[in-house]
């Protein structure tokens, strides 16, 4: 497997930077042979930060045109997860061999200036591409990574067409769909007709669809194709079905993707954020925190837990105001959730030290040092100093 890395700044570009530094790895390049498609396919797989330090399972975001969108989407997912708006995810980008073939559900025709129709060469292989997802790609990812059954498909342009096609044709494959500026005019407006037919009469449909459009229809008479798609989605009332859309006339067909993924993920995971009071404070207890995430697990059909960073922040909300007793349960819960992490033990050690429980604090700091060494944590020196201080204080207290 080949790693995908970001370019590294050379030392001459920034004053004071010595050497080329360490590359930032964002994913792996994996090649698999597809019997369904009869060819080798390239996958770009990006794992959440700290994936190797936990045993957690993650939802998976699958993307068409993966090589074009992996970097910005990894950044978007990490940003939203870090801010408590969604869980972190495994991202799988599929690169193209024959884009027109794979991403179109039917043989398409384009209308020429003289009014005649001309077939789009090579189109109409979407069914086989969906079979590739169902029979080979998804089983491969589930077998090689720690995943949950919650899967999202995102696509742009013809990829957005394919995303909608997956929704109406194989609705069981993905829990949510993000279609960025999809080709709604394909095959005489097929997506409008197909989505409407699929939704008609549905009584229950636990799925989410998010659709965007950039400036492609600016100046077109109303209702535009995008207007009509929103009407189709809005007319459906099956239980569990959620949809949203966003018109982005300030974006063009190429630039629309980044914001589509951002707002699409926000829509899919609406309600994920922990309810906070003014100034970002959480008024609840650890039990309240657990109850919130139990509700998310029920809604999304996956086991989930608050991030290490979030629980740590909640503990420090109490500790920084002198409420050691209020902080302690959050820090202990973080150790329970992430025992292999270093910082969780360091934070608990700080609370124990402030409570005057110096032997326990030294032991907690020692666990932080041990984990930091195992994971090459750059904060090892800080954890070591904290341990040495608490151990010396505990020793002095024992002698007094």
C-alpha cells in the first residue's frame, strides 16, 4: 500500500524551519481487482486521527471522484468531528477508470442544436458500478477496517447523478446521500421521475438525502430542475425520511463540492452536537452525557461515544472554576473510554493532584507517561514533568 501524504514545506520557505520535516499522512492507496467490472480499481482510504490508538468503529463515507475530493473532505470531516458536529469517519474515495460509464444509470442522449439526439458514448454502466459497491467494495472495506453499518455516499455532477441513482435503485446500501450539483437533466430528467416513483407510497424510509446546486441553472425559467427536485423530495412523507437542499449561486460547478460536503454532513448529523448553554457550557452530568450519545446510537443505528477531546473539555469546564468534584467524573469517564490515550490520564492526574490525592495523581501521571512513550506522543516531556512533580510531592507528604 502506498501512503498519501501532503507536500512538506522546504526549509527555505519559512524562516527558522530546519529540514524538510515529517510528512502528514492523509491516507493509503489500495488497489483491488474487481471481478464485477473486470478491471483493477484504485481506492484512496483515509482513517480518522488516532484510529490506531483505539478500538472504535466508524461510519464510512464513500466518494466518487475520490482523487479530486479526498483532501478537502478529510479536512471537513476532521473539523466537524473536532467541533462535536458529527462522528469521525473512515473515508473511501474511488478513483475513475471510465467515469461516464460508471456514473450513469442509463444510456444517455444529448440534444444537438438541430434538435436531434446523440447518444453519450459508453454511458449506462451504473448498475454494474452499484454491483461493485455491493458485492466487492463495501465487503472489502468492512473486512479490512473497523466500520459500522452507517454508510454515506457522496458524488458530484455525474457522481451526484450516481448518488441519486443509488438512492432510488439500491436504497439499502447507504444510510445517507450527498448529491453535489447532480446531472438532473440526464436522460430527459430521469432523476426527477425515478426519485418521485421511488418515494411514492413509501410508508417508512430511514434515509437522508442532501442535494445542492451551484450557478448552473442561473437564468433558467422557474421552476428549474433543482426546484422540481426539491418539490419531489418535499412531497414525500415516509417515516424516518429526512432531506435538505442548498442552492449556492455564488459557487460554480467545480467549486460547489467542498461546501456541499460541509453542509451535507451538517444536515445528516443534525442533532449530533451536545446541547450547550451560553458560552458553550454543558450543564449536565456524565450520566446526561451518556444519555445523549445513547440517543444518537439509537437514531443512527451505531454504537458511539463522545470524543476524547470533548470529554476532556467538559472536565476542564469544572476544574478551571475550582470544581474538582465536578471535574473528576468526566476525567474518569474519559479514561474508561480511551485507556490507551496519554492525555486522559494526565488530565485525571491534574484533578487528583488538585484534590490532594497525590499518590493517585502520580499513578495517573505514570500511566500518561507510559502511553505517551508507546504512541510517540510529542507531549511526553510535559507528562513526565507532571509525574515527577506529583511523585516528589507525595514522597514529601509521606515524610511529613
